[in-house]
């Protein structure tokens, strides 16, 4: 894979006028940076993403996983970034996958996401790992998660996501889009050849139906957010036996579905 990881800047310096307590000053501010690119399969554009500039390989791979394009029966062979066209070319085991009738295209609602999401309608039975977590572990992970948000602390302009086991955060990513941040952590572990179904997704953003659908396609069974879920997100989680936890702050959180995975 052509790797761009961590070779670019996620921030820029911009001179601004700041008013604080009625006092006007001219200061240099740190601003989050962004770029756009397309993803193509068989010369067909399947995604247009706007994102921060680091970990773009992770984002592309995660987008393919969470959209249901890459899965256990259609593995990713290669991605290649063509800089002068701002395009990623993707090669799969089955490059004709999107012509099959089991896919539909939906338009995402969230900011900084792709122009379309391909959803595999027939996922079938999957042998997923058995996974549980207790209340102290949830609180511990979210405390660590909040401490790790360096780009957010610097710019205030990004969302965060992480994948963890019950004890530790394994990968952490930030992006201007909450969908992108989630896709980046999925892609990172996939590239490292690690399984996703025994991991816990942590996110700073609201848990919409799109985030739940991405998790279903990735095989993730527990989602924890410091923000709120949507009702449709809860319904989709219930239908697919996903444990959905919101408003996870300090020692407090709400469990909306999949109660049996959270132990006292």
C-alpha cells in the first residue's frame, strides 16, 4: 500500500483578531487543516472524502470496511494514492462487487463524510468473538480517551475515535468528521491485521444510525460515546445486538441496548 501516514500537517498557523474580556489582540492561532480526495474502484468513483491530512490510508481502508465493501469474503488487495489527481485507486479480490444486487447506496447525513455509502444488505451469520466490559473499565477507557485528544485540545475543530480492549486504547485517531475518525481506527487495525470484533469503539461524536451501521459492517459489538445516540441509532443497535453506551463521562454513562455485555 502507498502510505501517507503522518507525513503531513493537520494544522496551520493563521493570524487572527481575538476579543477576550473586551480586550482586542492580534494573535497567531492554530487552525485544523483539511483536504479532499476521491476513492475509485474500476475507474468508478465510490467516495469523495473531506478530512484532516494525516492517516489517510487508514481512512480509505476503514471507509471500505465500514461501508461493507471490504469484508471476510472480499479482502483488500491494494490501495494507491495518485497525488496529482487527489485520488485513491482501490483493488479488491472482487472488483465487481458493487454491481451485485446485495448492495444499495445511501446518502450520509453527517458532516465531512463520503458522498455515498455502500451498504451490504445480506451480511449473513458471523462468528463474532464473545466480549463483555464492566462499569469501571468503561470509565477508565473514557478517561484515557479524553486525555488523548491532543488535536482537539489544540484546535477545538475535530472529533476523536479509538478502538480498545477492556483495559487499554489500541489505536486513536482524530478528524474533522466523526465518521472519518471512526473509519480511521477501523482501517488502522485492519492494516495491522488485527480483528475488530473483539474491540470496543470509543467516539466523541453522537451515535447516529450511520455510526452504528459502520460498526455492524466492521464487526464491532460495543460502542461507547461521550455524546448522545439518536433514536434510529438505538433501534438499529437493538436489531443487530450492538451494545450502545452514551453520555460516558467520568463514572456516569447510559446503556441503550445490548445490556448483557456490561457487567456490574
